[in-house]
C-alpha cells in the first residue's frame, strides 16, 4: 500500500471509529495517533501537528486537560515541532 493510500485508509478508519465510539474511546485515540505518526513520517509535519492538536483538543474537552491521553497528544505536537 502506498503512503498516501495508507493515510487515506487510516483516515477512513478513524472517521468510522469516531462515528461509533466518540472521540475519547481507546480505539479512536490509537487510530488518531497512528494517523498522526504516519503523516509525520511521510514528511507532512504540519499536518501531523494539526492531527495531534485536534486529538488533544477533543480529549481535553471529553476527559480533561490532565488525562494522560490528552497530555500524550500534546506531546506529539511538541515532538513533531522539534523535528522540523
């Protein structure tokens, strides 16, 4: 599977999981994290940061700002910014 197709597949999977479970379900968080990582690894650092920020914002709203998943998402933003 090509990189672009893989990203598109993860996005479709993420959209489906969000529709079923909402934004804070563990499967949704795992898929969103994989999508952000894959996006960054393919060289789109700006989009990786955006995806992690969106995940962090959604988690902050649903599980609070100090939940480990929220903090991990924002750490992902910082990590990708540091790589740029």
